[in-house]
């Protein structure tokens, strides 16, 4: 199977984007003139370069540098889609200290597992609504048979053959392979045969062993997370990638995380977008920690755009960042706001106060007010409509 190619034509420009004189001087004053010159010349940044960007107080100037890269790639175009989230079960054997969504076993207070018909009813309710994607992420439920998952995909596709199913993190794929005695290829092939179209990027958290042992010691390790995505790419699936930031990780561990993703992208080219996910502390065991500020979120998006030179897209996931920060991020390297995101549970259970969904008109207005051009896409970044 070959990877699907987006049917998007790059924007035409009358002039090449350039750094403003103010940003140019600000980077020089901050001691980042050499990194500015590397980025302008299209040279790859190192781990040390990334840490220097994070350490810089010149956040606006770093954002301007990231915006240069963003506009070289995409001009003012900014993508969104109309999507629906289904979290079919929150019962989960993993014991991640930052998680507010999971419940350890069936029968626990607030634990739930949807019948397949209940999950599909979310799709049925939107039969007269234009939605291009359903996003499926679940807990690691020990009580469900493997057949539940391909049957769920099949039932969704039977209800809405036109909808793209983006589902199952690398954590889930690894868990199913171990629990049911299958290879990654076998699990993925069963899902592809059922109608799976692509994979989300969740569960990456932070790749550094030091942090991972404290945050999610009983979840898939870094090497296997990367191997699941490599396998998916080899089988023709495009996937996303994430990084959870703002808990206990160090700056160099964030940059190392980006470099490991960049190396796999060099090898496979199968990642579509990178999504930095802001740590939320409500209802989990890290409540003593402060949450990342808006400035830290914007800086992380900017560093991501500068480090991940082989990723087409950087996504500002508005349910985690806040609508206002996500809008501002469109000048800090981000070019995608995700979508309408109906019925998101995972981050709202961790204290996110953003709306449960945004309408198409709201997203279009947010993008236009940021001085950008809204482009409605499908999951594979094929243009549905320019707004």
C-alpha cells in the first residue's frame, strides 16, 4: 500500500516571506543570530539549538522565526476540519500519573464502556451534518474482546461510509498485540480491513526514559511507540505525532522528543502533523504542579515548527491550549487548528475549560481574525473548501 498524497496546491506568493527588521535585531540581541541564519538558509537545527531557543526570553522573536518557516510552507493558509471524537471506554489498565480520563477497572465510579450501538449512535445523530472524520481513542480495557474494536470500525463505516476513521493510538495497538498474541502488522491489518483510514498521535507523552518512568511506567515504551508508527507508515497509513509538555520533563527532553520524531520522519515520511499537548493538572496526581503558561505554549509551538523541518503541519489543538492561545499560535508557527471536535472527553476531564465543540463558522472567524486564510480539509489534508 502506498501513502495517500494530499491534493493541496501550495499557495502562490508574489514575494518570499522575510523576517522583519525588528525580529532580525531582536534575535541578534538575544544571542540567536546564528540560529536565525541557519533557519533562513534552510539548515537543520540541533538539540543544542532547540534548547537555546527554549531558553531565550525573546519569545516574540522566536515566534517570528517560526512564522517565517510557516509562511514559506503555507503562506496564510490555515487548516481545520469537521470532526467528532468517540472515546468508547475509559477503563484502562495503565496507571499514568497525569491522566484524569482513565478508570482502573469496570465498575469503578465514573468508569464506562459503550456498547457498539451506543458509540455508533453518535454518528447516527449527525446523519444530516457534514462531518468528515471520527477520532477514536480509548482506555486499555482488559474486559473487551479484540473483536470489539474492528467491529466498532465496521459499524461506523456501515452507518457513514463517507466518514474517515482516525483511530487507536500506538499505546492501544501495542496493548492489543500483547494481550491478544498478535503482531503490530496483524492488529493494524485487521483494523485496515475494517475501514481504518489513519492513526492519531496520542500516547507519545515524552520519550525520555527518566520522565517516562515517572509519568507512565507501565505503558508502551518509546522504541515500541515509534515502531508502531513505523509499521503503520510501511502499511500505508498516515499518522500524527504528539508530545505532552509542561509536567516534569526538562527542556532538553522536549527537544530530544522532537528529534526522535524527525528521525523517523526522515525514514518513512508518514507523519502528517505534530501536536504539542499542554499538561492539565485537574483530577490527577500531579495537581501540585503549575500548568504551562500561554507564553510557554506559544514557545513550544514555535520551537516545534523550527525543529521539525520535515513535518508539513504543526497543529494548535484548541481544546487544550484555549481558543485564544490557539488563535495567537497562528503567528508562532502553527498552521492547523484541528476541527470542530465534538464531544471531547479526555482533556475536559483534566480540567480544560474550552468549549466542547466549535462550529465551522466560529473556526473560520477565528482564523480570519488572525489574518489568515481558512482552508477546510479532510483528514489527509485534501481541500474540502476554502472559506
